[in-house]
């Protein structure tokens, strides 16, 4: 009897314990899936819907998605809640993320100069087939973003077993034009494949598969969620409205319609499988609407659409098997700050790199002693892979192992030569073309050669050879030949023309680069051969004699501006010192009629310019600038005298300084200092209005600077920023030239 009583009490206790457990465990309620459609930037609306689902207390057991839906869904599946997704979406510079541009902070100043000189950049003389080809955008910045956002989930995983929430996304194998469903693999790679819009983003190759946007076969994968065991499905679509005959059927419209028709495949069948269907109207926005205002509006529209289904969602809880007060466990969001936190390193893995390159990185960054790494160090290493080792792309990802991470460094492409092409048109020189060729040499110590040629009124051909040792400096040897045809003005009137050839060779043993900073110390030889020298009687300048010079040079450059042409923040600073001689110590002196007078001390040249940008509301940026050039010595060769005019430093001649209101090149006194204030107003995305005022003092001696007549100039300009460089017009006036000038320009400056 006692035994039977004990068994009965035990059974009642177990029954009571089971019934005491909440009836909201996954084993006792229906499984809920959220399905998110593709749509590019329109998919930001999914974040707003997820906010309301969390507020309503709807549990999410399965997530599937396509394209942008795969990105939002994949990140949610690994622990980002809706509010952290909102923060991540707003924190990105999407114009950078969806491009192949290099981060300005990770580039050397020489690379930045190329970016703002050449309109076209392409690889040539490649050996292996480029597996990343097939789209205008390779997507390297997207890959880097996904790798960082998915820290801890970048290894090959089973998406149903290894993620906090089971997940799947869809891609399309363009070879067989069949649907490919990701249930496992590398999560960043799966998301990247799912959103690879054909011809826009390069496809993702996995073995024999060539994967593009999943929307081509299944843009609303409810059927996948059902196959994964979903009992109830909440679906969110951001499809555009169908186009009609009255819509604008331009090229963009035709392409949009083709894509839209393809993404409707299986849509109606999948829609019929949903229990709650939400449609967020994206009217006014497209797949590329990644502006801050667009993201804010789309997220808000997602919230508004979900709130219209509020009563339906609350009623759905009963079908799920939970009460109205139920609140699911909110996953701890992946903190975006993890990208700046240090992670423990347990090893390094080098992929697609030669043993020499691996040894170079190990020694330069002392990897044997590196026990932790953060995002800044990752960027430093990948930048070295690209700049020092000449790999066109470089990737760093952290692979979990034991109690830390293996740092996997992947060279995405083999070393190739790179061709740069720039062109411009203006009312001074008319047409000009410049091309550059970068050729990495296969040597033990990395060496890069640069060959540059310019066609136009100013001819130039040059070559640079740069050694990239593991030390702090990159020694450089440069040689060039220039043919210049210059019109020289005095007070706005054309005084004479000079045509000369300049042969130049320079050795720079100290060439130190660190992010936005560059220090150069070197020696240079110049030879000037004057082909013609047509003087007016008023200049008093004798015919110029052929001459050569040796000079010692030091230069410091700093530039952290966010844009070299239309900056909105940051600073630019240049300073230099030159000691000019004819025999390494002294300078030859000649009389006005060309008689040799002997030798004097060399000419000391000091120059500097400093510009800062201060952003204000409404697209307005204020940019003050100070600059000048001072010459000290009894002899000043005419070809090195101070000149002003135009919009750029060193455009026609190395010593040329810009000045508002002066469109032509004018010689000024040996001591010249100036101040400029510019207002830059951005209108829309690519339109700019510039207003500039400048003043300057000049004299033959520093002590007389303040006593000289002040030069004043004003200038206004309009520019449209095109993919080939700025297109615009400049109108200016100064009391130096006393006439209005108009200047038209298309293209980058070189």
C-alpha cells in the first residue's frame, strides 16, 4: 500500500511540475515563421515590422528571406533585435557600402590622389580568370560589412542548428536558372549571394554554381519556411506596384519591369500560404534609395503597416498557443561595438598569398607576438596587403577556434597591373588626356613601378619606382620629362609666352606614410631647356638661358578631408622647404643681360597651405584657408619665381598658387601670403555652388608685406559632380587683373 501511494504521489508531482511550466515553450505551441521579401533599400521597411512584432510579443522561431530580406533576417537570426538593426542601418555610409570604393581612412595619399585624378581604373595583364567578374560592383565593401556584423558566425554553419533562430535564404543559380536555398554554409557569403542583383553586383561562385539575387526565382520564400516546419507564417512584402502603359518606359523603367516580372515568380502561391500578410508600399523609393531620409521613411512605413495589423497579431497569439501577456525572450543583440573591441587571437591563416608575402606580413606586424586584434588593426593589415603587396582586394575575417579566433587573411585577386585613365576639358587648355600604369614587380622586397603620360598643351611622361620594405619608409626614385607652353600675364594683360622642356630626376630615401600623413626628404635634379621665349618690351626680362639645378627637399602633407574636391569636414595641410643650388651648395648669378656674375648662396623656398572645413546645416560648408610662398636669397631664377592664378596649387607650374578672381597665371613678388574664405553649398546630391573671397599681401622683403597694396579677389562657381569629374563654370574678378574672367571645366584636375 505504501509503495502504491508513493508511486501515485510521484506521478501527481511530475504532472504538477509539467503543468506548472509555461505553455509557451516551442514544444507546446505552434512554430511561427517570419518571411521577408527582397527589394533592395525598400527592404529597410522590414526593420519597422520587426519592431512591432517584438512590441506585440510574437515569438519568432524561423526566419527566411531573399535579397535585403536575407540581410535583415540573417542578422536578426544571430541576435540583432529590431532596434539594434535600426541603429546599424542608420550608421552605415551606404554610398560607400554598395560601391567598390576604398575607405579614405585606409588609403595612402598617393592612392587618394589617383582616386581624384582618374575617371577610369581597371586591371590589365591578369593571369587567372577573375572569378568575381560579372557585375559593375564587385561588392567588396558589402562583404567586409557582413563579415564584421556576423562576428562569431562567419565559419561554415548549419543555419537551423547553429544559429539562435533557424534561418534560410534564397539565391539563383544563373547557370541552370534554378533556385538555390541556403540552409548551411558561411552566413556572410549566403547573404551576399542572395542580394547579387544581376549585372549590378558580381555573382558569388561556389564550386560549379554562379549565384545571383534569389528574387529571380523566389522573392518571397514562404514555401521554404513551411518546409522548415513553420505552422504559422507572417509575411512582409515590399514589391513595387505593377507598371502600366501610362508609366515612364525609359531604360530604367524597362529594366525595373523586367526585374519586377521575374520577382513575381511563385509570389501568389507563397502569399496564399501566409497567415498574416503585410504589404509595405514603397512608393517614391527604389532599390537604391539608401539616403538617410529614405531609410527613416521606409522603417517608419514598416511600423505603420504592422500597426494596422495590431489586432490581428494579438488575436494570432491564441492560435499560436500563448496568452496575450506573453513576451518572447529577446535575444541579446550583437553589439556593433564588437567591431572595435579586441578579440583574442589563437592563430593566422593566409589564403591565396605567396610564402614571401606571408613572411612580409608576419615580420612587418610582428604577428608571432600579436595575441589580440581589433578592427583598426585588421584594416591596417589589409591596407598593407593592398598597398605594399599590390593585391587588388584584401579581406580579413575572424574564424572562431577554441577560446579565441583564427585571423584569416585572404588576397581576393592575384597581383595585376592596373591602368588609370583621366581626361578633362577646359577653356584654357581645351582637351587633355592622362594615363597611368601601375606594375608590381615580383621581387622578394615588394617593388612597384608607375608610368604616367599626359597629352595636351602640357606634355608629360614620367616613371616612379617605389620600394616597399618592412621598415617605416618607402624609398622612391622618380624621373620625368615635361614640355610646357605657358602664357604669362601682368595685371591681366598677356605679357609673353615661354615654351620649355623640363627634365627631372628625384631620389626620395625618406618617404614615410601613415594613413593621412606623408613625410618626404630627398634630392632632385632639374634641367630647363627653353625652346622659345617671346618677350614684350615692357617685361624687362632677358631671353632665358638653359640651366640645371640641384635641390634638397623636405615636404609634409596631411589630409583627412572626407572628399578632396567638395569636402564637408576635415583638414588639409602642406608645408615644404627647398634649398636650390646649381652645384649642391651655391647658385650661379647672372646680370639682366645674361653676363655671368659668379656664385652666391642657394635659394631657400618656404611654402605652406592650410585649409579646414566646417559643416553647417542644410548642406553648407565653410572653408577658411591660409597659404603662401616665401623666397630667401639674393638670386631668384625666373622659372622658380612666385606665380598665382587659377583654382589649384601647382597646376601649370610647381610653384603656382590659386587666387580667387585671377584666371590666368601671373608672377608676383618674392614674398607672398594670402587668406581665403569659401562657402560651399550642396544642392541635392551632386550640385554645388561655391562662393570665394581672397586677399593677399606681396613684397620683395618680409618686413614690407603689410605695407604693400592688398590684392583682393572674388569668385563664384557652379559644379555638377559627375562620374568623370566636376562639370561647371567659374566667374571671377580681382583688383589685380581688373577684369571679369569665365572659366569652364569638365574632369578632374591633373
